[in-house]
């Protein structure tokens, strides 16, 4: 029996055919990032008929280039934006306890107390962490989910972050935030949950000639087009929003991360959090991640001009990240230690002046002259709240008949409370598989038809062959790049990519 959450080429073909033969739909959502998929899920669970279209793949744009953090809003509290700070803390708690507890876990963040850190800076961090504890309590998130902040001694600091500078180390402040196993996996889970509730999720389908009541869709694989009538059209294309509504003005900022083998940092279990010299309340983070990696980020630089499909880090950003983290390390890192890198563009609302780091991360909902409703700005942590906000606006503008928002307490695919049938796995499940799939992990093995499903795709890479197959049969992957760059993150390291590309090709050849 086909799972109602399964996205694949056959379902895509069927949904496109039904769309061509059918009448109007309630909502068309343009954009398959975290905001667009969040809107599709909200709409479908309110009883609306919804179609989501994405020109490329799920999480193709900004949604896969984040720090993989579900921020509690502490940074925004420090700048006086209490509204965003509180909402972020609330939404973090919802993700960690209800929507996706299988994908978001508590990440320890360690700020080493080194001689270079002034007394005033130490006091600021301590006050900030105490305020973060207050935000957590205000949001109703228990200390069992996110432990309280505290000070630890030098020995414990070195255990958590083995390469931290020892000379003059006076312990560290330790606090906790939410960490995603992967941002693109969250997008995929939201999209599949939307499909579970009846949404049509169509990747490699572009949108053009959008108005408040219609949009032309083009299948990028066949070139065929069809016009769809809708009661509401919502633009959730992030940094590309101006291509749908030319009146929108954004100021993209580029956030760059470097990728390291975790052994370079001594296989840390906490994120090393390093103050940026000369800045107030800005840090770089060296975060332990899946696949035995550490991501070091991030920058916040103006990115004017045309929007590239895949942004590239600049040499200056690479140097900045290395120089900053080296202030807290015993042995300096160089570019030779970097095994990969990525950059993403934040869709900031253009306020006309100031450094991008100081531009508000709030979102806005607008209606174009021809009736398209757009949501711009915002941040990953608040995707659910943003979706609710823009959908409430569209329902009111178009007089749609819809139920109340249900997403606050809705478990995503993979959460234990999601009612998808869980099969019995014939083998013991690796912890890495459970971390990526949660309660759905047994299905990945049980539904596999490929040869040697429980074998790793390559030595030293803890991804199973069955996961590659599941990406194709259940997670909407239509190309090898979809599998390597978004359903898994193996593609971030070129050498690893070359070792597994043949396995991904094998899964498509078998369809």
C-alpha cells in the first residue's frame, strides 16, 4: 500500500494530470522552501485544497543553507526586539516538543572565558544567557527539553570542545539552543506532512503570470504548461519574491559556513561559540553536525545584484571565519582544513540603510496590485507562525471557508505522534538513521527493495543504501543532486560526493 506521505515521480505525474483535468483550487503556493511548505501544510489541515509548486527541488534555496539552528530569540532580545525574541522562543518550543521532536534536539553552546574576553563582555554574555533562560520559561519550554545555562570549569570545557585554547582558560559559560539534524530534512518532513493531508506538492514546476486568481504552471521536465485558477495565490519564494511581484524590495544578506571533519575540532559535543572581535552580541559558531562534520559560521554580508541559484562564499568570508575561530583555538586552522563550504541568502526586508546584521528579521505580508499575496523576510524558526499569518490574511482577503489553524499541535512525519503506520524493521536501527527519520526509521528499511539495503553507501559515511532509495520512493527526489545535496548532505564534501554518486544513480536506474 502506498503511504499517503510518499512523494515520488509517479505521484507527481498523477497530481499534474489531475490538476490539468480539474477545476479551481483554493490556494496555490509558489515556493518549496520552509515557508512555502509550511503554508501548504497549514492550508491543507484547514480543509483547503492546495497546490505547492517549486521550480527546482524542496529546500533548493535559502532553506538548506542555514546554521541548522532553531534559535530561541536571544539575539533579538539584546537588540530590543522583544516580539521576535518571544515568538522565536515559543516556536522553538513547539518544534522541540510537538511538531518535530525527532528532528530538533538541545545543542550545548560553549562560550570559553579566555583572557581576550573583557569583564564587560563576560557580564553581557552571562546576562544574555540568563535572559535566554527567562525566555525559555516564558515560552513554556521545560528544562528537561532545554537545560538551564550555567558556568563550567576549564576541565569540563575542554571535554566538550577538545581544541579550545587552554592557556588562560577560566572555564566557560554553557547554554542550550535548538539544533536541527538538518534544515532540508525539516522542509521535506513538512512537505510530506502536507501531502499526507491532501496537498499536491509539485517540484520541477515553475510558476509565471501569477495573479490573485490564476497562475501558469510549467513542467520543467517536459516543457508542458497549464493555467490553474485559484481563489488565492501566495508568493513564498524568499529572495526571489521580486520575480513574482516586482514591487517587492528585498536586501539579501549572505551567510557563509565552512565545513570541517569533526576530528579537526577533536570531535566536539558542544558548539564552540566565539565572540567576534570588536562586535557586540555577535558570534561565530563551530557546531558538531551529522556525518562526522563541524560547520563553522556565519557571516552577514550585503549581497546586492542578481540572485544566484547557488550563492558562493567569498575568500574574505572564509578568512573572517577562520581568523575569528582561531582566537579561541589551541592550534590555528587554515584553508587546508576546510573540506567544504556553503552560502545562503537571507531574504531581509529592505530598510534602506545600516549593516545587514542590524536589519530586522521580522516578516511582512503584502498584496500586489494584481492580488498576489506575498510573505517576505522572517527566519526559519518562525516558519509555522509566518505560514499561519499569511494564510489568515489570504483567507480574510478572499473570503475562503476554512477551519482554524491546527499546526501548533500537529506532529510532522517521523514524530512519534504522527499516525503514519510504522512497520517492523528486520534489523537493529542505526542511531544515525533514527536521528534523520525518527519514528519512521523502521519504514526506511522495511520498504527497501534495493540490493544490500542496510549497507552504507560508502565506507565512513553513515548513510544506508536504503536511505537513498527512500529519498526516491518517498521523499520526492527526482535527480541525483536531490539525493546528495538535500535529502542527505553528503554533497557538501566533493570527495564524498564522488564516492557515492554511483549508488544514487543506481536507485534511479531501478525505477
